[in-house]
């Protein structure tokens, strides 16, 4: 029987994490594994950070257990570690085929196939393609033919890169089996009380919009006349409620992290699903990405209130992106600032809502003044949290800067990270951008820090946990500064790498 390992390579971890070194289970692997298993393939998920497995140990595991296929699908900031894993796996189990997929590898296929140990790349939605590939690999060498499998890239026997036609998205998502939650240990994930007992879940794939900085709508899109168009699909309310029930009752999860790019696109669905959860008593905390213009629509019909009723703590993340409508237009955003103001006005009416406004900074004509104005503007919306996110040159998006060679060359000094982004700004440097992000984030967050919130009882556990993370991050930074500046000890640049929560540290188990 073909043995498939889905592996997340060892990675540096955020200084903000608590006892867990991995934030959230990889939903992609859970979903892929469920499909493979349903088709009688042997599948294992190894999340090195979650299980605290370092480079030497993962080599031993691969050498000892000899999988036939290893699948990797890292996010961009960790992509070079996935490639290190591919190289290591080829040495440890030379017969093993390495397949890469996901948002990053899908769009750097030429570089990957030329410069790394990856054998095949799966582009876009993975379940059907991966299954077909795994079955094909099971055939003996003379009968193998990958050319009929849609949505892949590989090298033929003459070394030419073959690109097969686009894999069309799965239309009925209810056909997917329930993600293979039993293949991971949920206890290995989360951050403190904020994401305690957290489970990733999705009810939809794709989007109806096509924002220029976003890869999601393309990744899960459909091909028409050689163009990629958005293609939104959703599971039924019934099926999604079934997943919620499994997570809450069987696995005792408390928080659902909704992975949908925009959760609230279909008003009828929102209503039907929320009502079902209320009826079935399936209440939990939610983290959720909402499209701002659709919140007023759902408020008018009473649907938004139902969504609040169906959840405990409701953590809403809104991509406000920019302050000026002209800039929103340039990013091909579907809404304007009036929509955003209307959305926050509604969010503030509900005490269980903890609302985060995300802005994109580092657009080509960024200035300090513009970032300052964003933070002044945000006071009008009065969100509970603010994220100033640097625009990333993600491969496959309009802002892609051809960075993939930096990842695939795995050069320790020049790997792709979110600090040296490659998007050139006319008026400020990357270093200034980082400084302004720190300065203006502090301007927003500092007035929110109150000691009584840290120790006393208050409404939002989220607020308290955020403060704790801030304190941990500052402690980690001061420690590094003392080491470097006072004791003259080496502190790798990597320590300041901008992953999701700012600072990354090398965990003790990393090299073991
Ligand atoms: C959860 C999540 C996170 C979590 C990460 C959790 C963790 N690692 O523990 C957090 C919140 C920390 C996070 C952070 C960031 N994220 Co994020 N995140 C997501 C989110 C919401 C869900 C991912 C998911 O599980 N999807 C559901 C699964 C089923 O889909 P999937 O992963 O795409 O997998 C399918 C296919 O891609 C493919 N596939 C995937 N892996 C593999 C592997 C193999 C072998 C195969 C064959 C196929 C395959 O098959 C799967 C099934 O069809 C997505 C949006 C989204 N809806 O996907 C954004 C998204 C991935 N994030 C994005 C971004 C920009 C970021 C940030 C850079 C934001 C920022 N500015 O700080 C950071 C940094 C991330 C990093 N370090 O690289 C972008 C794209 C990033 C990229 N190109 O790598 C996305 C698409 C959001 C968007 N709309 O643009 N993120
Ligand atoms: S609305 Fe969100 S998910 Fe949809 S295209 Fe825009 S950024 Fe991507």
C-alpha cells in the first residue's frame, strides 16, 4: 500500500507562543489526508513544530519508515524550510517522491522543479489532484503517465517542465470527507487562552471578489478563456454544522478558526447555518474574516444578530486595507470607506464582538504621513485591535516580484521573508516601513494597555491575552538586545524575522 507522509518541516516559532510551538493544525493536510485515506492509502501527518521534532529526528523518521510520497505545503515565510526537508528526504529515502502544493509552491513551480528536490507540484485545490497522483505513482514505472492528470507541474524524462491544464474546482464541497482530525493531537496547538482548544474549519472555498494582493481567489478559481476567474463554493449548512458538532463534542474544541477568505458572502447561508447552530446548541468562540460591505446587509435582515447568537466570543477580522477609496479601488477591493464605517458601527453594538481592523501598508507610494493618517483614521472606527500588515509580494498575485528564486536557492542570507520584501516603495525604505509599523502600532495599542485588564476580571479574554503576548515579545526582544549589545553574543538575524507575530525564535528542539 502506498505510504504517504504529509510533513510540516521544523520551523522557527513566534516568541509570543505559549507552551505550544505550533499555532494551528494544518487544515490542508487534514483535508488531503481524509481523501487519501478514504481511498485506502496509508497516510500520516507529521507537524514537526507541533510534535517538537527537529531536523535530525525527522531524518531518522523518514529513513526508518520510508514513505513512498512526502507532501509539503508550507506558507511563504516557511517555504525554504520545506525545501530543506525535501532535500533531506531525498537523501534519507531516495525512492520517495516529493510533492509540493499550497499557496506558495503552486506559484513558483519553475524554480522549484529546476532548483529543488521537489518532483511534482500540485497547483490550486489539492484533494482530487493529489489522489490521482498517488494512484498513478502506485503503478510500475513503465505504466506511469502523469500527463493526463490536471493541475500539476513536473519534469519529463528529458528534463522539460510539463504543465498540465487547470484542475477545475470541486463544485460540491459536501463530497469531501470530514477532515482527518484524528491524525493530529489538538493538545499540541494553540496559544495560551486566546487560542486554547482551537480548530481550523472552513465552509467555503474561493471568493466572489478578486483583490489584487490576494492569491486566494485565483488559487481556488476557475479558468475561462485562458483567464482565471473567482469561483466561490460553500458546503451546505447541514454538513458544516456536522463538522462543528464533531469538533465541539468529540474533540472538545472551544474556538473555531474559520479559514474562509470571506466567511459572510452568502446571506442565506449565514442565516440558515447560524439558526442551525442555535437550534442544536453548538456554541463556541469564533475567529472569522468578514467582508465589511456584507455586515450591514446581514444586520438589516437580522442575520448578523443570529451569527452573534450562534457564537460565544465573536472575533471579527475586517480587511479595511487603506484609508482612501482611490487606494481601495487600486487594490480592486469591493467596498469603500462608507461600507467600512457602517460595518464597524454595527460591530460595536454587540458586546461579544472583538473587532480587528487590518490595514495594508508598504504600497508603492507609501509615506510616513499616510501611515500616520491610517492610525488617526482608525480611531474613528474604534476597533478593539489593529494590524498594520506589510503588502507582501506573494507569488501569483499582481504584486509578485519574482521572489521564488530566493526561496528555492535556500540561501540563508537571502531567503524570502517579510522584511526584505522586494516591493520597492518610492519614498521610504523597508527599514523605515518597519520602524513606522512599530511606531504607529504602539500609538494604537499603548492607550489600550491597562494593568487592571491584565490582572482583573474584564469582558474580553482576547484583550488580556493580547497584552500578555505583547509583554512576552518585549521580553524576548530585550533578552536578545542584552545578548547582542552588552554580552557581544551572536543573535541571528532570523530572530527578528517577521512571521505572523513579529519575532521568531529558534526552539531548543530545532536541530535535534
Ligand atoms: C490559517 C491561515 C493563517 C494562519 C496560519 C496558521 C498556521 N500555520 O498554523 C495565520 C493566521 C497565522 C496566518 C498568517 C499569515 N497569513 Co494566512 N491564512 C490562513 C488561511 C485563513 C487559512 C489556510 C487554510 O487552512 N486554508 C484551508 C485549506 C484547506 O486550504 P489550503 O491551505 O489552500 O490547502 C489546499 C490547497 O492549497 C492545496 N494544498 C495545500 N497544501 C498542500 C500540500 C500538498 C502536498 C498538496 C498536494 C496540496 C496542498 O490543497 C489543499 C486542499 O485543497 C488562509 C486563507 C484561506 N482560506 O486559505 C490565509 C492565507 C494563506 N494567509 C495569507 C497571508 C498573506 C498570511 C500572512 C502573510 C499575513 C500577514 N501579512 O502577516 C501571515 C504569514 C503567514 C506565513 N508565515 O507565511 C494569504 C496567502 C499567503 C501565502 N501566499 O503564503 C492567505 C491565502 C490569505 C489571503 N486571502 O491572501 N495565516
Ligand atoms: S475579499 Fe478577501 S478573500 Fe476575497 S479576494 Fe479580497 S482579500 Fe481575497
